[in-house]
């Protein structure tokens, strides 16, 4: 098994669901941190979902408030993302939020 520490970052320039991370084949990820930064001087909200391998969508954070000019840590405990699962983030307003996630990928086999 190989262990690799990584991060993914997105600038939410639209109000569409944006892929933050997809767990590769034969890999389990342990997400340690998910930071959301508001940089426009206006409060906003974010929605975070996880899609499983069967394409079912589960809400992790639904319309979570982010105050103007602040950074919010969304996770209080690690989040396990299994093979082929997808983390997506959606901003209520375009061009206000940046999202960074840090995780450990554990490759099986």
C-alpha cells in the first residue's frame, strides 16, 4: 500500500456543481481538511456533496454560510472517500469562494 499526502483546490467561478476531488481506482482517501475562503467582501453559502460509485448523491453541507472575508474549516472529523466517489462543491454566487481540501490517498494492493 502506498500513502500519498495531497491537496485539491478550486476557485468557484460559476454556480454549477464543481468537482473538488475524485478518488482514483483502487484508492481510499482520508480527507483531513476542507477550507472555504470568501474573498469578495460579501457573505455567501456553499453546498458540498459526495457522489458514490452508484451515482447516488449525498449532501454533506447544505447551504453552509461563509461570512465575508473569512475562511471556514468545514470538517471537524476526517471524511473517508472510497474508490470512484466524487466530492463536489457549489457556490451560491460565482467568483466569491475558493475551496482547498487536504487528504491522504491510500492505494490498495
